C-alpha cells in the first residue's frame, strides 16, 4: 500500500485529503478519501475513490470513474 488508512495526503496541488479506507482488488490499490478543510479539523465535500499506480518508481493517483469498479468498491468500502 502506498498510503495508510487515517493518513492525510496532499493531492491536486495543495488540497489535503483524509484516507478513510484502502482496499486491494485484482492486484490494484484503491483508496476512499475525503477532502480536509483548511484548518485540518473537519472533512468536507463528497467521498471519492482513487487508485494509486506505481509506474517505474513514480507514483500516480487517478480518480476511479468506471461505474462497474465504483459499484464494486462502494460495496467493499461500505462493509
């Protein structure tokens, strides 16, 4: 895993996100995250699911937009 559950990570140019949960599905690492407000003491906005990809030592993070994967992951993260 690249990020840990309950960790605050920085994405999208200075926005902080709280890692709510993580799951490995079909050898891919997915995270459920939610934005943290500027003071760092409250979660704001909707939850989202991202995938972390390691490509030749570089870590890339992408939003998951595939509805089939989102449905499957939503079930995993809800349990």
